[in-house]
C-alpha cells in the first residue's frame, strides 16, 4: 500500500494522508492536470466521476459529477485557490445543486492542500483536507456512506491481493 | 442524518477541543476515577475539573455516578469511537483514491507518458 501515514486531528477536523508513489512528480501531477486521468481515480469504481470543466489554474474551476449504479448523478465542484506546478495546489471542494454546477450553499466546503515532493523512489504526496465544522464533516460523510462502503470492499480486495 | 445526530457531533467536537478535557477523557476511559483524583492529576481546583467533567458528560462522552460523598467518572468508549469513526470513514475514501492513483501510475506506459509530456512542453 502506498499510504505511509494517516493523521486525524479532531480539534481542527483535519485529515492528513501521506502516500509514496513509485513515479516521478510530473507523472503524479498529470493525474490531476489531465481530466481523463483524474476521472479514473476520483470516484470509486461503483460511482465513476466525469469532469465537465477542468481548469487547474489559480481561480480556476473544476466541475464534475459522479454516477451511481442506478444512474443517479451527484454534482460537485472545485474552486482552485493556488497552483505551483508540479509541486502543490490548493482548492475548495463543494457540492453543487444540479447540472448547472451552482454551489449548494447548504452543504459544507472543505479546504484542500495537495503537495508532491520528489523522493529517491518517486514522489511523496501529502493530502490535507479540513472541514470548518463538525456538522460539515458529518454531512459529507453522510453523503459519502455509499462511496465509503464500496471503497472499504476495494480495500479488502487490495489487502487480499497484496 | 437527523439534526439530533448533528447536535451530538457538535457537542463531541466542542468537548474534545480542549487539552485538559482530552486528558481527563483518556484517564476515565482507562478506568473509573473520582473527580478529586482527576483534580490532583491536573493541579487544578476541584471546581475547575468538575466543570470540564460536566462538559464531557453533556457531550455523552463520560458518565458519572455517586458513591457516598465521591463523584466517580468513567468514559463512554462507544461515544468516543463514533468521533474517530467519522474521520476514519473519510480516510477510507482517500485510501481508495490513493490506491487507484497508484494503479494508474503503474499501468500507464511511462514511455508513452513521456512523449505526451514532451509534446506538451
């Protein structure tokens, strides 16, 4: 498993995950810079993501939807807040109301920082996500229950295959 | 997600946002403590510790009972687990993404990728 460290901070409602990838920084960056690659990793296999707008630039907007096995679509967006290619970018991740991608202001927004540092073996990635409130975190998890459970199954598969 | 669940989550996070309370909770999770014993550990007045204990009790993380003149506090293991569970669920989501990135990087042909990267430059 590439994940090397996980840190939960209950006070600041922050999750920090560190992972080592066996590929150079520019290839890890490409996963985020190329919408077709990002689609392959963002949604779980049961809920594939489709990116509509994709602008990895300061102030840029990313919009996407995830499709459930029943064909239901869940809309969401990113507002890119800073980009330092290929080392780091930050963005706010929120839910959208519908296919217009108008932000759903009743839903929480998370602040995210993705960092990529070259290592001897490839790339060390640090992913940090912060929620402003406990309710925010609760809501996101409530929405992600389906996704979470299918991922749990994948993880078991990965463990068995390892 | 009912609003009472959200109120509870709020109370948990508020209760845990204080170092003294986290320390009290760790002690009472390990075993029942009297409030006066907790006060000694923290070099604090009985009244101050009692206030912290009350916050934890209201959040449902700790329960109190009386034995004679003593107030005894113990931690609610289930409630504490629920807070951690929220962040753990989120972690599962991320772990899935990371393993997909890892697979994508491993299955892509690096030579094709380099040509694409060069073209883009």
